[in-house]
């Protein structure tokens, strides 16, 4: 079962479960920044890298990576479609590209073929473009 989000590492049982800041599980580790900052509508924010590591003894099986809100954009994804060997890593780079004002939230989902889903909660703020 997932632990409550707090600062620092979190013990999370499923193989590929990302979470805010730094996530650890018996079979995977995912790190990255969950708050993607404040960005003007139509602009693209600073890319943030999320790293997935298989810390288990066996391969993960093919991974699938999705984001629940299209305002959070993957610019690079070395995880989708690959199986991570034990100890191997892959990464997903995400930027905020807001099309609406205010607080924005999304889920970055990482799922292994073994059915072990995981997620990171992403947040950011869409700002006006100016006068």
C-alpha cells in the first residue's frame, strides 16, 4: 500500500510507483520534482526529469507511461515499451505547458506489464501572459 506523501523517500510496494520528490519501493525507485512551477499560458516551463529504477531481483516487464492532463507534456520518455532489468533505470522528462489559468494537477502513471501501477502527483500554476 502506498505511504502518505511526505518529504524524502517513501516505501511503496508496487514495482513502478512514482511519487512526489523521491520514491522507493522494494522493486523500483522513482525520483523527480512534483511541482513544475508557475508558467505563463502558452509557454513551456522548465523540464523536470523523473527516473525509474528497478530495484527488484527480476525484470519489470514492459512499462507504460501516461499523464492524465495534456497541459503536462512529456518531452522525453525512455521508459515506455521497455522492460527494466534489475538495477536498470529509465527516465521521463515532463514540462508544464498551461492552456488554462490557476492551479493545475495531473498524475504521471507508470505501469509495468506485471500489473503493478504507480504514479507521481504533478502540480503547477498557469499564469496570465501579461497586460
